[in-house]
């Protein structure tokens, strides 16, 4: 997964991207750790409201 993340970041940079953003669920510790190792930090958090099914 780390190699794939690094490849995606290189690909974006090669296309001229100057920034990258990822969205990860707060309780997904493995994903959060993966992106932290790639240098990402928390920027902000989302909270979703939904109506339960009837």
C-alpha cells in the first residue's frame, strides 16, 4: 500500500500537481497511518448527518 501511495503522489507531481488531499475515515487507523507515513497531516474533519432508513 505504501508503494502504491508513493506512486500516486509521484504520478500527480509529474502531472504538475502542487498539493494532494486524501479523505480517510477517522476510525480507519491503518489508512491514517499509511498517509501519515507519506507526510500527510489532519487538516479538518467532516461530520455527516443522515436520516435512518424507514
